C-alpha cells in the first residue's frame, strides 16, 4: 500500500524539477512511511511512497523492466499475481523480484493496455512507456484506490491524493460550481470531478493515456446484471460461500501482521468467520466502542469474536470532535460529509496498533441490497402499482407538498416524503432518497451561485447510470447506480483516507470483482426477500455465525453529530458557518436551519454537517497556502 505521484511533459525539453516532485511525494508520507523513491527522465518524473507489505526486501519503486523501457509506480495489491507471474515466465519474461509490482510491468509489455482487465485486486497505477513516450494511468474496477490528475497545455500531473497535485503548484484552484452542487446534493464530490475545476478523478475501471497527442480515457470493465440464473437457494448459498472463501483467501497474503475490522454487523462478521476457517491461528480482530449507547455495537462484535475464538481487541473512545474535524478535513482533501468517516478513522487507528493489514466487510450492502432505503423503495413501488400515473402526479404530488412535516414524529410516519416519492416514477422516487431535492439544493446555495449553475442538475448523472444498467428489474438498476456512484465516491473514499491516515492497508473481500459478478447473477428476489435485506447472503453464512448476529437489526456506523452541534462543537460550528461571507451559501437559509436544529424542532444535523465540512475545507485548503504540511493536530500517526 502506497502513495504515487508524477509529472509528464509532452515536450521532453520541459524539465521536471526534482524539488517539485519531492514536495509532491512528501505530501503523501502518511500513505507510505517506510520508503520513498524517484525516477527522472527528460520531461518525466515519477514519485512513490511505500508501506511495505509484500516482498519487503526487493519491492522498492519506481520499478522497471529488464531494459528500462517501461517504468511503474503502483498503489495497491494484485491478488492473482502468482498466476500471472507463471503465465509471463512461460512467455519468456525475466523476473528480478517476487513483487506484484513487477508482474504488472511485464504484463503491460505482453498485453499493452489490455493488461488491466487481467488484474484482480485494488490498484492505482502509473506506467511510463518510454518507447512510445506515453504515460498510462489506471484505476481498479470498483475505485478502492484513488487517482487524481490534471492535464493542461501538454502537462500531466497526477497523484494518489489531491494534496500531491496541489503541492506541484501552478494550479487553478477555482471551485467547480457543478462539483459544489453535486457535493451539497449527495455530500461527496463524484468522479470524474474534484472540487477544483482543473483537477479530475480517474474513474473506476478506466485507464487514461497521455502523450503528445493529448489524453484519452477508456473503460475496461463493467458490472453486468444480465445472465440472471434460476437456482435453488441451497445452490446459490454454496456458491456464495465458496466465492467468499476464495476472495478472503487471496487477501491473506502478507509479510506483515494481518487482521480484520469487526463491527458485529453481517458483512464484517462473515469476513472474520471465513478467515477463521482458513487461517491456522486465531484471527486478530479490532472493534471500536463508543460511550454513546445508540452508536455502540461492541456487544455484537464480542459475540462474533467469542464464537470464532478470535484474538479480540476492543477500544472504547469518546471522539474529540474539535480535533478530529480538522484532522479529517486535511486527509480528505475536498469536502466530504459522510460522518461515518469519524468512527472509520478510529477503528483504523485502533487496528494499526496490532496489524498493518486489515480486512473489512465493505460492499455487502451494495451487492445484496442491504440498505434500508432499498426496503423503503420497494414498499413505495408497491404503492405506485396501486394507482394510475395521472392520479399520482396530479393528486399525490400537490398533496405531498401541502402535507405537513411531522417534525417530532418517529421515522415510521413518513407521510410527506412517501407522497412526494410515489408521485414520481420509480427512479425519481429513489433519487429523492439519495440526493437532496433540486428546490432544497437551490435554497442552500446563494442566488449568485444558482444563477451561474443555470439549469445544471446533479441528479442527471444518476439517471445516466440507471439508464445504462442492463439489469432487468428496478432493484438491479439502482444497485448498479449505487455501485457506480455511492460505493466508490463515498464508501471507498472514506475507507481509503481514514486507513491511509494511519498507514493501514485495508482489503475488502466483498468488493472482489469476481464475487460481485457472481452476486449480480442472483435474482433480486433472493437479495431483498419479503422485506428482508441480504437474504441469500445470510443463508450462505448461516452455519458460520450465531442467530443473534444474523437476525439483528442493521445499525449505522456513526457518531452523535446532532448533539455535537448543540454541545461541544456548537461555538466552533457557529463561528465556522457564519463568520465567512463569500457569496457561496445562502446565509438566511443556513441560519434558519441552525435555529430549528438548536430548538430541537427537527434533527437537521445532516445538512449542518455538510455546510460545516465545506467551511472547514475552505479554511484549510482553498487558498492552498499550507498544503504540504498537516495541521498541528493532524500528526502522521503511523510514521514509526
């Protein structure tokens, strides 16, 4: 696990200054505290920060082939590299190391740009092809590893994180207003955008080629929901267990201490239970408990650990809200308002005390319809089927706008939102659950920003993915939509930055592309089964875990931000939100939300958190003055 960066000048006369690349690389020290490496040629510089996991003695990067015509810097792990290595040896390639990195170099020599489709793993790759004078960037299928780039006037600058590119200097740091609208719509900035107009994210399952001719981007993989197969539950359960075992087994290769996160939820418990069946020693597991009981899951983690006889470690924390907010703002580089980044950081920090590599359960919700919103969406679709479209549009829509919001009522009383959702077609109803409605978004932003945005609609990108999906039913289509948006740009980004903040490598068996392809072929009725989420996955792992784990209600991984805004961060939040008048946010709307939240009329912490995180990002990043250095409260935890 590492950090990578580099500069390519399409005109080789333009030099790449060593001090510039060193500054970029130093900004990534937290991703790889063990070593740093560089390679320079006319018009080219490659930088690498290393966290040593495999081939500790000879795996240094940048790495080259036999004659120095192909160079690589690489962040990630390739789990099928032993098989690929044997294939390449059979083709006559000579190896000098036992690393997965060198395997990529020779695979590129053999297959060219078709090589990425042969890789099984997580990766962000930069290849320098000297003979063709081009740089090739590539990102893994799901987007587990990040890769940013900027292309301007024949110059390519790239890096694992935004701060590496900013450290190169010379960037236009103006905000992309459409990315800003996207952020306030879904609380993250979606690929291919970044918060800055000039800098982009390489999309998952894509590679980009930069040369004197310009840049071109190509997709090399997509998840298909065609070929759904009708099999018995017993048959599907057996195939899932086998595929899960294989996905876990290939992720156990490591020359450093390895363990797993354990929340006590279905997904992490399934991964840990599978590890215990494969490993010949107790699994090192790490759980984080919180003082606030509503956010504490450790009782379930203890049950799983006891059931499989794990080497269990538990840490109880009370998040230091003020300190952690500045720390995470620095690590995430751009506005990112998923508050579960906070517990993810704490569990990563706790795990790093015992292991250097940790497996996690991310991905189960997307593949097996595990989110509560899938259940609610299914219920609303059944209601839609009872009424003609004209009645829903002409009656339920206006009724929903008139219907009072029951501010203090339990969540079950969702009359206003249900009426508004079912007034729309199934896609638009679902989008109301994952995006802020357009009228609310335009109320958040200032009149000037709204005017500049014109008719821009953040939800259109979601509609495009829905239309693109080859799923034959609505659930498959929204799963595909989430796998292309929320999964890489929120879940994977959250885990990568939180774990890399403490120099911890995280591996996700449920995000193995072969496992996900198998899940995509399972009928939707076996994923969401009579209102029960993850039905077939639970059946597959039933013999591994106690009933109390399989039958428990899903619990979010969060922190009490609603109370924080009324307590320990109230003063900081107020000054952060209202001391800045930059013409971006609608201050009167913001004050109204603040007052209603403080009066406990309604929990509006989600919106306040998004605005607060944006202001925190502005404070640290927008002027770009101190980018190569972390703020004082954000020390590199694991640079040991």
